[in-house]
């Protein structure tokens, strides 16, 4: 046993004893790739519209297709990573995603593009499940800071993608997508050649922390509400800023402030997760979220208040997802199938709540965004209270 594993609990030392650094680095790289593929879709829409001779409203179906594929991929991935050697499955899924990413920019038919993006979403959902489940399998109870690092890696990829697309627009957008595909291939090859971690067996599930279907549903509901609020605010804050009098440049800056704070929060969350329990982090994060939304509601016409609220929301939301997964690992046997259910709930929230905000934005006014996000976070806080009470038993 190496010095890096000597001070750890026996189960974690066993899990980490074989190339745990190589495994962790490969999963982080996979999530950078996932962020690149996710973040490149939005900036590519005008080019997609031009190539397929479609309107921007028509190309908006690409987001729906991606989300549906992501949901199905998370469901299928949950079963896949519990039945097939984890790294082999992860490498194969990355290969498929790379092929779809290389195909996306050269399609001239909108409906064929929507179909290919659906397949890309399938791969992304499976990658999301695989990265989270395999990281938990390697690090077990000490997964907290590594989980924050994994999701920070996604943020790095998502932040780099728009710049990569912007650099290629002058020549051809295909180069950006081909660069992403080329980046993915060596990661996939590395994972295929890297042995383990093995699949979890039924005996392990029986001997480890008991499965709790009610807890799984509660955590999936929590992630539905939280991710819906995150994507809803990030997607609509630009339009909201315009509605309260900000110009286009300022509205863009507000959006960047939110996602920039979100990425910084993920980075800060790594050392925090190493020092504090997940339930303490979640309590502080939810309080920060509610306070930030309260600022938006108290000063609804102030751009300055919006900047403060966006910063607070970004920092507070950043570590909620990894902290909840870390809390789940302490209470449940977090198999890939269970992780798939969590990601499925999160994906459903990322579709429904932004859609709901869109329906209310014109009908009831821009402030409906704040009320929907407040309601989602308040209910999420209630669900967390129930999860916390059950985890204390």
C-alpha cells in the first residue's frame, strides 16, 4: 500500500490501491470533454441555422433533442455501468460521443441534425453517470473534494467551448467540433486501456450501506429542483436583465458574472469539501441561494442588485450537486443505476423549469423568473431537510 492510501479507511485504501490517480485524472478529462460538447451547442446555433437553411426558432429544437437524449442516456448509462467494466464502458461511450461531435457540423438537414444531437445527448448522459459513479467507486467516503473537482472540470470545458467556437467562425465552425472530437479520442483510448474499477456485485450491495428507494427518489427530486433553478436562471437572466433596463452588453456581462461565479465556486468547493461535511455545505449553499434570490426580489429594478444576486447564486449553487452526491454516498450504495436516476431527475429539471419560466415570462412578467426559482429552491430546502433527517437515523 502506498503512502497516499496508508491513512485511509480499509475500503477506500483497497479502492484506491491501483492507479487511483490515473483513474481520477481520466474522469476529470472526460468531464472537460463533456463540458466542451455541452458548451459548444449554443454558440453554434447560428451556424447550424445557416447550414440547414432554418430559422433560429427551428434550430431551438436541438436543445430539446439534446435534453431528451441526455435523459435517456442517464437512464441507460445507469444500467450499463453496473453490468460492464466501468472504464471500458466509459471509453466506448466517449468514442461514440466523439463520432457524433465530428458529424454535427457537417449535416445540412435540420431533422438529421436533431437526430445526431439526440445521439450526442445519449452519450453525454452516459458520460455524466459514468464519471460520477466511477469516481464514487474509487474514492468512496473521501469522494467529496474529488467530486467538486470533477464538476469543476465540466465547468472548465463549458467555459472554453464558446471561445473555441468563436475562434472558428471566421473559417468554418467544423474545426471547433473536430477539435473537440480529437480531444476526446485519447481520453477514450486511455480509459479503455486502464483496468478497473470492477463492476459492483450483488454481494457488495448487500454488505454495503443499504439501498433506500425513498431516499433515492428524494435526492432525485432535490436535483430536479436545484438543476432546474440553476439552468433556469442561467438561461433567462440575460432576458431578465434586458427587461429591467440593462443594455445588451450589460446583460451579457450579468450572464458571464453568474457562470463565472459558478465556476469559481466549484474551484473553491474543492478544499471546502475536504474540511466540512456535505450536509453542512448544502445548508450553507441553500441559505446563500435563498438570500441571493431575496436580493433580486427586494430590488427588482436594480441592475446592481441583479449583479450581486447573480454572483451570490453562482457561488452558492456551484457545490450543491457534488455535495448532494457526496451525501448520498454516505447514506446509500451509490451504484451506477442509482446515479443514473439522480442524473435523470436533474435532466428532467433542466428541461421543465426553464420551460415553465419561459411560459410565465411574457404572460406574468419577468419577475416570474425570480418567483419560480425561489419556489424551486424553497421546496429543495424542504426536501433536503427530509433527506438530512433520514440520513441521521
